C-alpha cells in the first residue's frame, strides 16, 4: 500500500463554549477544546481509575461553524471527525512552538451534536432554523 490515512474520530464533551472568530478574508473559524475520558478498574488494587485527554479542535467548514455557534455549549457531547494537523508558530520570546489539532475543513470532516434536541432552547432553534414552505419549491 503506497498511501496513508489521516483520519481522527472522537466522541467527547466540549470543555468550553465554542469560540468563533472572523478571519481577515471574512471567513469564520471555530475553535473549542474536547475532552475524551476512559474509566477502568485497576486489576491489582480494584481501585476505580479515570483518565481524561484534551484535544484542540478547529472548524473551517462554514455549516459546521454555524452549527457550533448556534447549538453547542460547554459540556455538550459531540462526534468529531477530522484530520490531524500540526502547525508551527512562534511565542513571544521567538521560540518555535508546535500545536497539533483536529481540523475539520470543507468536505473533509463532520461535527455532530449527540445531546437530545430538547436541550436546545427555543430561542436558539428559532433564530437559526427557518420553517420549510413548500410554495418555495418550483414544480
């Protein structure tokens, strides 16, 4: 096999409300932290243990940005499918730093809320979901 695969699938909870920023070209980008946890019982002691990993998620796909902005809040359970990307940047002292993120780009990822629809407030639904009118469909 000559190719490779770069695909990440995570199910976890948002560590904070999604942060949406507008880039200079008026394109919006959404970032949030995602916690994934695992629990197990230690075989030797019988003690219950837990481990939480934090992941940085960056969303460039416009529909997913809108969805995150309108429906996701801290603690929400989500399904994230994207690609791992590492970017280089410089801190204030000029040292090179590297950050690895799960990135959802247009046509290459998914962001799906897994909480029940009842938890979304009526105001949120009304502001972002327009009713379907079948008179708008040409016959």
